[in-house]
């Protein structure tokens, strides 16, 4: 039987001398050629690498020098006039003479001590933190972008620490990108980052505190004292009670004596909907849930929501992307681009049908066996169109649920760092993109289901990949402020502007009281400076915490304070929370008046007339 020739242009089909020579090489000789080519690529990139090791210095001279590289090619697909997409890694490097432009930012007087003489105790720490603000080069941004996509970064040059398929690092900016499921680095690496201007895309301790089914449930139960009535009441306002089996089996027994209802059982080690089933205590008692059965296969049990809000007769939930940029204290943003997932079958409480996974599970991995991802999902814009005037209310409820859920982990992170690193460590140079699953009931209440520490960012549906692309761009904009790099005429803030902005905000808060904020610690000042920097480029992100709550009767503010007291956060922490809330009011006023530092939750609050007696004149 004759051999079939491969379709297309194969190496054996061409008469080219180069290809004939290539075909004559054995495997070892081909690998040697590969090696030489890679060395040449490495040498070119290393020679062309920009040097941004020196941070911007402010507070001591009349000029600030900012390195700016040319904008990306005009054919790059953009979502708006400020969005950024990385160059292809195959694009030739620019000539060094074209690569950087030095821009002088003129200032008549940039001494914070002279500008704010009433705060001699604050300005040195504000200057010290702002001095550490730097901006990455275009090549560093390539590393960052590919790291967000979990792509191998072995082809990027660096000088000391090496790059492999799990870790991407570029020393010019100290940009560390972890490509593994949770994190790649030991505590020494995190400590090194804490004392530099570098960042990494993984929060130390995330796996142990919120990113697995067991850690999520354990953190929730400990922080909210789940065995108490008040704790159960708080849990019911934003998530579901949970039990880790077999550890919490006695507590589950007590609950079933009260509720006698349905539960959803999730194997701790399973993913993508595998092994999940419903358990009706009224029909089956606790058979199959006792310690002997669960000892070999631990599971997490939650009450089953029997009254979900249905769309076209189907159950659905939401995948929401959240950027956590600080954990002690918390600072978090929800991205406006996410999607909802539908179950394939119509929802039913009928016992014969409800055991079918396509009825009660929305996981794409489960329902893709019946339909395409495109037909099983909506993006958030479609959801807003469906709910119309109710959309602002629902997203405000979601902000509240996610904010409270994340805040419950604050003491757990502090305890983890004290035990495993040291009391001064706060992972302030870390950020983490979470995939948080939320479900809505028929009364439009929002409940967090679980937190995914390594959410999927690649889909079979183009509309979802478009959403994720916008997320990735906005992460880089917010965390690395790359508009400063790519737009020579940018209105973005320099390090000095950010420092001045922090002091101006504090001065505005001071106008309403006599507090000179002598109680602020260096860590809290650093928090304020970093928060101010992030506010310059929020893009599609909306603030979750610090919270945007402005009812005339301060009801929501009082509820947050009560919640923090129940979490047994310190008086100093609650005092700082009060300052953050007042600073948020200033940001809202600035957004409404001057259209700066805006984010979508402010629009939703205005739509709900949730800003008190302030007149909201925001464009839709």
C-alpha cells in the first residue's frame, strides 16, 4: 500500500537546499541548531532590554523624570482609547534610540512638607512610599500579559534568576508572574518583593485561606463563629452556611435537626462539577454523610438554594472576576466584564429531575456535553439588558456580598503571615485575580458560592475571550499604570501627583473634624498611596472595598461597622475603615463633579439614588 503524503508544504516536499540540509540532520544535530537559534534570540533581547532599575525620585528636586516608550502599533485591537494590548513576541525589537523618550514634568514646588505643613508626621512616609512607584517597560508588560494568560515565558531574557515554564520574571521591573495554580514562590521571595517595587500576581496564603472548597469553608466558619446564632445570621446575608466533612459532622447533625432540608455535597478534591450531588435529609437522613464514609473522601456540604432566580426557566450563576490588591487591610475591585452560566435543562424541584446535573449545575464542563459555550452563557451587558432598571440594585447587592466575604479572611491572612513569615509582612506587593461564583435568589439577594484562585481565562466562545481580554488589559492598567508609558500626552498621574493627591484627600477629611491623623501607621499610609495609584486607572474595575455606601441615614455604614465588630477586628482597624469610608465619599464627589477617579459602582449608586442628597449627573 502506497504511503500517503502529508498535505500542505512538508519538509520532505521541498527542493530548497536549506530544507534538504535540514532533512539530512539527525535529531541531535537538529537540537543543536535549535539551541544556537535560541541563544541568538536571547542575546538580541538581552541587549535590547530597557533599564528601569532606578525608581522615580520625588520630593527633593523641581523635576521628575519619567521614562516613556512609544505607543503600540496602530493595528492593535483596542476596546477604548486608553486600552492597551501587548506587542507580539515575534515583533522585532525597536532600536534603542527609538525605545525611550525622557519627559520632564515641571513643578514649581513639589515639597510636600511645604505644601502641607500641618502634617509633618505624615509627609515623610507618603514621600517614601510614592518614591517606590515605578512604571514597567513594554517588554516587562509582555511578561506580565503572558503571565496573566498562564503562558510559558522561557523565551524572555533576564539577568539572574531564570525563567521556566512555571515562573516568569523580568528583573528590570521586578515583575514576577506565577503560572502555577496557586503560587510558585517561597516566603523568602515574597519578603524580597516586600522591600522592593516589584509585584507578583499571587497572594501568599491564598490556597490555605480562600481558594479551595475546604479553606473557603474553614475560614468562613472560624471568622464568623458559625456555631453561634448571630454568626449564622451574618453568613446568611452574603453566602451559605457550610460544613467540612468529616470534621464538622456533629455541627451538621445539629443543623439537620432544625432545617431537615436539601443539601449540596461537593467532594473536596474534585473539580469541574465532578462528584457533586444533592442530598435530601428528609428522605435519606444523614446516610452517606457520616464520618466513616467521608473520612477517605472529604467533602464540603452547603444548604441547597431551592428558590433561585430563573431566566427563561433555567438556573444560572455568575462568574465574577475580582482583583484583590491588598489583604491586610483588604482592598478589592470587581471587574465589570464577566459572564453568567446557564444549566442546560429547565429548572425543576421534582425529585426525579433534580438529580440530573444539567438541571442544578451550571458548570460549563458539565453542560458543554449538551450545548456549546456560546449558547450556555451571557456576558454582563446581556444580563443588564435583561434586568433593566433592577440591574443597578443587583450589582450593588453583589458588591456587598463579595466585600463581606473577602473581609472575613482579613484576620486569617494576618494570622497566617504572623505564623509563617513575620508580623511585619503584609504581602503589599501582591495582587490576585479571583473567579468568584455568585447566585441570585428570586428575591434578588446575592450569595457567594465559592472562590476560585486560578480562574479559567481561555474559553471556546469568542465573546467570553473578548471579556477576558478587557480584564487582562485593565489589570495591567490598574496595577502597572501603563497609560503613563504608552501615551506621551497622558493625563495620568506621576508619583508626585499621587503623593499630593493623598495629602489633599486627607486635608479634605480634616475639614470635617479636628483629627490630624497622628495615629496613622506607615503601613496604613502605604495603603492610601497604593490605593490612590490604583484609582488613576480603574478602567472596567469597580470598587468593592473600601465600600461606596452613602445612604442619608448612614444605615449601610453602620452595618459595615457592626459586621467588622462581629469579626473582632481591632479598634484601630475599624478607625481606619472609617477614614477609608470618608475618603470614598471624597472620591465619589470628585467623580460626580469632575468625572475623575470614577468607577461603575458609583453609577449604580446614583441610579439607586444611593448617594444621599448629592445630585448625580453621571452619563450612562
